[in-house]
C-alpha cells in the first residue's frame, strides 16, 4: 500500500506542480529514506519531469539500498542513462552511456520480456529519441532503428494489448522508412 501511495505517477496526478511533488518527497524522506522504493519513485519523478542530475543521485541511492538487483530500479536507471545521453549527444560519454543502457534493456527484454512490457517501451521510446539526436552516420542510424523496431515488434507479440507499444511501433516504422530514403 505504501508503494502505491508514493508512486510518482500517482503523486503527479494528484499534485500538478513539480515543485509541490518534490516537496512531498522531501517531507517523506526522514520517514522513508531507508526504503529503496522511495528513492526509486523520487528518481523516477526527476527522470520524467525534472532534473536528470538529481534523478541520478536518487536512483543511485535506490540501487545502493536494494538487496541484490531489482529489475524495476535497473530499468529506470537505463531509462535515465539513455535520456542523459540524448540530452547531450555530443558529450564524450554519451555514446558509451547510450550503448550500455541499450544493452541493459536488451537483457531485460530477454529475461523478463514475456511478463513485463516496460523494458520494450523504454528501449523503443528512448532509443528513438537517441537515434534522432545521436551523432550517427546514416547507416548506423538505420541499423539502430531496425534493432529498436524489431524489439518493439517482439514486445507487441508478448503484450498485444499495449497501446503504447502499438503507437511506438508506428513511430519507429515511420522513422525507419525515412532513414532508408
């Protein structure tokens, strides 16, 4: 019940202002700072709507508190890495960061793809964002878009009712066809 209550999507629906959402998390920190899920939700809010530097700090806190590996935390961390690479695609670390995040998401799709659609969504959406901004040659971009499209199509096979994957497949198809001309 606590996890549902502090979910970043839920808080955003209830409180429209980003600073007010941040204030809620700040007020909860003394009571929940021991819980990796608190840091995951706080980091997820920043990944989606806020400061990527803060998101990194919060998600690293979540990773440090997890006993073992939590696939939700790792998925969100890969999302952050791809978003950071896309935000500054000419940074010296951007290509390595994007490739590592894509590899992590590919592993997540292989290991949990039949039961979890989210790695496919992050891989496709953030991969598309990266492909549009990355300093890639035309052939490299086309190959990347083909990988993204194949993965999202595989995700659609496992999760045929997911509208987000259907929409993403169409977006990737258009981008792939445009890259071939």
